[in-house]
C-alpha cells in the first residue's frame, strides 16, 4: 500500500511535495505539527481504490462486545452477492460496512485538505503580506483567481513595487488595435454583436459619426438585423437621419447578401444586431449568417458585468471572424478587473472604449493606463462583496483545487 509521510517547513510546501509524488488526487490520512514544521501522511488515489475494491465484504454474522467496544466481522466476498442480485434474488443482507468507512475517510480527507489549504494561505499572509494583500486586492477588483495567482506566482520575490510589476505585465498583455487596424480608417463591413443591453446600437451610431466626419455621409451605411425589439429599427433610423446616413433592415443571410452587394461602393458598412442572451440558440444562427456572408465582427462587452458573465459571453460569441472587442459602460462600472481579465486570457484585441451615451463624444481610443488605474484604484467603501483579510484564506482554500478550463496561459513578462 503506497502510504507516504511528508515533512516540510510549511503545509503549502508539504502539499506541493504530495502533489508531485502522489498526484492531485492523493488522499490525506493525517497531519500534525512537528519541530521540523508539518507532517502529513498521504496515500495515492490508486492505492485507495484498490483498498476499496479488495476490502469491501458482505457480512454473514457479527459479534458485538459492548464492554470491549469492538465489532468482529466474518465476511465473504462481495461478488457472489452482486451476482445473486443480478439474477433477481434478494440481497437484503448486503451491508457494505467497509464501503461506508471508506466514504467517511474520503470525507475526512476533503475536510483536512481544506483545513490545510486554509493554514497554508494563513502562512502566505504572514510570510509575504505584500503578495497576499495584492492578491486580495486583485480579487476584490474582479480579477479571476486563475489570472491573479498565475501572475503573482511569477512576480519576483522581495519586490517593493509589486502592484507596479503586475500593472506592467498586464499592460504588455492587453492587445490594443493599432492605427492600421482602425476600422473607421480601414473601412469594410463590420457587425457589432453581444448580449442585449450592452450598447450595440449607440456604439454603432458613434462609429458611424466618426466615419461621416472623415469620409462623408454618402460613404457610410447602417444595417440592422434587429426585427424583434419594438422600436429597434426606428432608433437606428433616428441616428441615421441625424447623420444623413441610409439605414437598411435585413432578415436573413440571403437578404444580407443582396443588401451588401448593393452597398459595395460604401467605405464603411456597420451592422447593428439583435440583442440576445449568450445562451440563446439564435446566437448560432446569427454566427452562421455572418459566416456565410463573410462579415467581420466586433464583440461589445459590458464593463459592468461580472467575471462569470463576461467569460460566458466571450466563449459563446467568440469565433474566427471576431476581430476584437469594444468595452462599453465604463462610466457605470465599479471595477474593471473582470473586463481586463477576460481580455487578457482570451487575447481579445481592444478597439475602442465607451463611457457614456453621447454620440459621438463618448467613444475613445483604448487607454490601457486608464483602465489599469481604474482596476487597481483602492476601494473607498467596503461592500458586502468585498473580501476581508480574515475571509481570504477560506476563499482561497475553497478555490485551490478547482480545475479551470483553458489551463495556464503564457504571458509576456
């Protein structure tokens, strides 16, 4: 049986050695403090499975001595009982005592592992308060534990300017569209996509206004695929009337193809799309329509959304023809960590950022320094969602073993 004893100065180091030697699924049997630090006894998961398979028995008779507080079990293999059950014979005497014990051991393992992880993070806070404090600030700003931990694991030890280092790394990894990729100057056909309420129609009008100033109203056209919302077409038509730009409504791929053919002489064609939740089945239909007509897309991201929502939006809307994103509602967002997090991890190219409803004033080139300043700005007032120093170890222990899709990302340091 592969049972090993690990002794290390800290619980974190001992857990690291256990994972390296016995794997992520190792079972922790016991732990205690020693003069050398922490002693943890662990077993490989394969050995635990073998123990479960070979030790489970069906008892024929039991002798219980209350004075001695012992239970003696005379057992036979479990396999005959299972065979009897499979042919329709009753197996009411099946009492998997050892199986129940193994379940309790696994439950104890889970509890002990969480306690050890909590102790480990307490040690981190005491040993490196600057790093732990920075990690807590990043989490309170909306950054994911995945990105925050990966960056801080790479942060040089003993650095006095930890926040400056993290900002510098993030700045290198936020992709911003250059002058050559400016869609207004470059021209072409672009659809603004994203969930409902993210500001697609207003952003479409802002981009159109920029193009009209540069190239004239006769070189710009507006399209909408939104035939679901009441007044959606009328809203875009009002913007078109103010700008002097023609507005067209399309229903399907064939209609879109014919309309684009008629507008091929235009410098810039912008398509405002129907707002759909990221789980709506029409998202796939919309993707197929734009793929069939070769339309490039810009994903509009609501800066006020939480990290889980932004993550799901990017996963559902992202595709080969999505050339980048536009961040909206910056004026309404309390923190910007979640926005920067998904932009960095999914390597999205940021084209513009919007901070209001005015057309076209509230559309700006991306300023990464401003975004990072907003993301790391100290919280003036604590909210029920603010993670305190006391809650930090518990939260990190709970997320320490979570597998995140996508794995580790290589960052430009």
